[in-house]
């Protein structure tokens, strides 16, 4: 019996190649898209899951309350973690991690390791990063101890054993001993580094006494709690701990810290405080919904295409029932055919997913999976899903086909009921509602991306080269050497550039009442040329000038937002007011117009600028674009002459600034691609319904042609009903899409409005797509010879 069913199923599929191809293609595309999204979502949710103690690891974060604001810091002060370990028996171990840009040399080999980090000795006790060589208990104990990843070790030592070897760190060439070799940290780890340097190196050699600094922040910190510890109960003990250890200093500084614990598994997706690696749970939700929608569209498409062929199989069902087939047998036969289609689609899905996975990894900006066969359990899930799709998608067509009354269909009076027509039209409305919503979403996402790229940032970032000297002693000489290049228009030194990292400084600024008000302000250390080079507008007072000797030690420039923070109604009122900041005292000499030195996802923050040559490490070079390769080569030659001990690298400022939006750009690209797939599958479903409708009205079309109807009139007749469905879909999709995209835009401090014309474009696009899809069947039916359609009468 089963063998006979299989034979009939394959014979039927082969007989109707076009329908079978469209059906399998729709399911394949839908399952492939859904599977790739599944891999992405699983990867995002898997961050830090490899840590066996993840349920006991917590990140310490701090709310710092000042008279001006509450600062949401993503770490504690340097003194907090070791003192917590001493104070509370619930704490088994702590790890502080501080990212660092480290010059590393081995003979003639030199690299500026961008992904180096200082870490406490308990690192390998807290995190499950496998140490291939070395003692995990002692590898980071001593000063100048270094642990390398496998990839980093190969750069310096090739295939030789790195443990016990020596590397030279910093521009001073300080010897450090390699005490361990670790596996490359997993992609799905928020804590990532290619080189770990013992924290004692930083706290005892480079910055002695840092362990006891309660007001200095600069590291991420994690606690490993003992089994059974209630993190919330421990958190309630922190205020008394802070008051006991640092209460007096907090009162003096008017900065009050509140310590909070974030579960390790929640930091990547749920924390709003940022970190070395961050994700977005909303994007996970959105892609999960898109995956469900795409699979739903594929199933709807399958149902429509199958029921479109129901009239062709009506007589087959009638004959089978006459010779004794019962409804249950027919139902399982047709469900079996559906499952076979789904399994064929599964085979194609596996092949297509394997081909597309490298491209998908590139679009996602991370390796969500090494290969389609790297996790066999995922293929098992895909197989079960294919069986489920076959059963669910085939259930309705099977019930419809098996319910035909033999006497009716054999007399040729078979007709589809009103319920069936309404269901199929409802399915098409659902398909196109999803597609239109995705079109609207795609337009909004790309419009927001263009808005961020084209918005006036308040400074000039064009044709600017950014070179990090890492405070090398030769930086001033390098700057002077660049001024002699004809293609170089301007050069300046600073501690940061817009879009880059900048420091926060404990500051006391005279407010509008004449009091020194405490605040933690972003600070740029610059030279005399910086403000002019970046075309920043001075709205009150003046910029730094070499004509005033006190500008190097006693002058500050701030932005408009900082002026408002201290209660001044106009920038001019802030000129001449006192300040104290990091050991310097003086007066405010100028106010610059607000500019976006951070992402447009964030409001413009209060910013101060001071001249501080020792802290200015970044060279900004404004260059002419003519003969750019020669100019870049000349700049590199100047670097090699003035800063020979460091590797040369550069980036363009516009590229650096745009890096802030890479996550959103990837989101937009993925969204666009999946929207296209959803629309494609929807078109297949509409094609199925058009084929079904045309088949049902074949004789009507023949009669109309005999009576003189034109091809255009018949095409319009067949198309109008479908266009009504698309119009209904638009009114269903528009408010839903507006709501969800409005919520998405709330993540941006500066955002474009959702304009009315976006919905018009989406509606027109859906109509054009629908007309193009329907026209194929409509024109085919309209030009058919009426004799053929009426012959059976």
C-alpha cells in the first residue's frame, strides 16, 4: 500500500512538473531563509553559554550620581573588585579586564596589538577559556606575564613553543615572559582578547597604587559567586560596603556610587551600558518574527498551489472512492505527498544553505556557523521541521481533496465552496500583508541609515586621515614633518576624534549661581590647530590661540550642551567662568557649537576641550584627494623616519565614524534580503491562486471571448479581484508596520520621521508586483482559443 502511494505521489509530481517545481521552490526558499535565521538567533542567544559557571558569573556595573547627572558606567572603580572579595565570603573570585592597545615586538617582528587586555590572575578560574600550555592558576600571577592566543602566538613564534619566550612590550621595549598559550577565544564571547597581560603589570608597574583608587574607572569587572549565593541579596549589601570603604571621599567629591550585578548571560543582549561586544535583543526578536512569517508565507503558498490543482484531481478522488477508498486513506495519501514535497525541499534546503552560509556570515558580520554540518543536531531539527511543515501545510488540501463527493465530481459539476474561496483569499491577504509590512520596514531602515550618513554632524570629516601614534615620543616630530608635504592641508594632535573613544573626567565647573558644580564630563585633549582643522564653529568667546601662553595650562573650551548643564541661558554667560579638572584650574575661554562626537543613536553629551600635549596621541591629517596614493606613500615614509619602532597604520575619519553604524547596516541588509525572499514566496502564492481562479473560470473566459470580449477586458476581469486583495493587505499591514518601525526608531536619539509617502511607495510596489505576477496567468487565459475551453461541454 505504502509503495503504491509513493509511486502515485512521484508519478503525480512528475506529471505536473511546473506546479511541483513552484511548490518545492517556495518551500525550499522559505525553509532556507528560516534555517539561516535560526542559526543567527541561536548564535546570538549562545553568547557566553560555553562558560560552565555562567550562572554564577556576574558583571559589576555602577550608577554614579553627581549633582549634574546619573552616569551609567559599565564597570566599577578599580578598588571595588578586590575589596569585595575581601569583604564578602559569597565572592569566590573576581576578574578585572581592561582593554589595551599594546606595541609588541619580537626581533624584527612588530605589531600594534589592538586586541590586548590586562586581566587579573583568576581569569582562567572564572572563564572557560582553555589554556593549552601553562598553569591556569599561575599564568597571570606575576608582573610582565603574558598569555597568547594560538593565532597571536603563530605571528611571533611560528610553530615553536611560545611558553618561556620573551616579547618586548610598549615603546620602551620592556621584556615580558610568555607564561601560557590559550585557545582563540570563541566568537560568541563578550570577553575577547588575543593577548592577556597580568593585571599586576598595570597596577604595580605602570600605574602603582591603582588597586586602591575608588574614584577611577577604566575596566570591566566580573564576580564569580559561590554556589547557592543569591545575587540580589548580595547586591543589597553593597551600599553599606561603599559607605564604609569610600563614604568620606564620595561626600567630598559629591559622586555617589551604586553597585549593581548583571548576570553574565544577559550582558550581551540585554545590557544598555555597552561593553567590548554588544548585541541587541530587539534584533533577535525581529528576525525571529521574520523567520516565522517567511515560513508561514511558504506554507500558505503550498496550500494555495495544492488547492489550485484540486479540480484536476477531483475525478481521481471520485474514481478511488467508487472502487472502495475511504476518506482516511485518501487523506493520508495526500498528506504523504505533501511530506514528500517537504522532504525534497529539505534536501534542496541543505544544499542551498551550505552554499549561502559563507555569504550569510559575511552579511551578519560574524561567523554564526562554521558549516552546515558542524552541528548535526541542527539538521535534525530541520528534518523534524520539514516533516512538521509537510503535515501541517498538507493537512488542509488533503482534507479538501478527500472530501469530494464522487457522484458530483464524476458528473463534472464540481465547484469550490464559499469557505474554501474565502480561506484562500484570506491566505493571500496574510501573505501580502506580511510582504507590504516588510517593504515598509525596509524603506524605514534604509532611510534611517541614509539620514545618519547625510546629517550635518557639526564638523568636517571629509578627506581626513587618522593616525594613532600611541603617544610615541616622535609624535610632534611626525606632525611637523607632515606640514611640509604639499598635499597636506592641515595637521593636528588630539586625544580623540569624533566617532572614536574619549575619556571622562571628574570636573568642577562654576555654574550660573557662582558655585563649583561637580560633573563627569567627556574631555578632548587637543592642540591649537584642532578646532580650526575640523571646522568647528565658535559661538562665544574664542578658540585656543598661540597668542595666549596661559591657554596651554589654564584654558577650557566647552560645547553648548555643557553650557546648558551648568544653568547658563546663553553661551556668552559661560565665558570667564572657573573650572577645575584633573589637577588643572583656569577659566572657560570659548564655547563651540554642538557637534556629534558620538553615534546618532545617542544624544550629544557635555564636552570639554583642553590643551594637553602629553595626552594627545592621535594625528589628524587633512589631505588633498589628487594623487592620493603618492600622498599616502609620502606620509608613510615620514612615519618610518620619525617613529621607526611602531608599525604604520591609518584610517579615514569618515570610515571610523561609519563603523558606529555597522550593526545597523548589517541589520538593514539582512532585513532587505529576507524581505525580498518573503515577497518572492508571496508572488508564488499569488501565482497559485491566479492559476486556480483561471482554471475555475476557463469556460467563462471562453464564452466571453465568443461573445466578443477583448484580451484587455478579460485580463482586467481576472486581475481586479486580486488587486482588491492586495489593497486589503495594505490597510492591514500599514498600521502594524508603522507601530513596529516607530518602536525601532526609538533606539536612535536622532531619527527620521516615518513619512506618509513610504506607505504610498510600499502600496504601489505591492500592486506592481501583484500585477506582474497575475498578468502571466491572466494573459495566458485571455489569449487561449475558446474552442479548447468549451470543447468539454
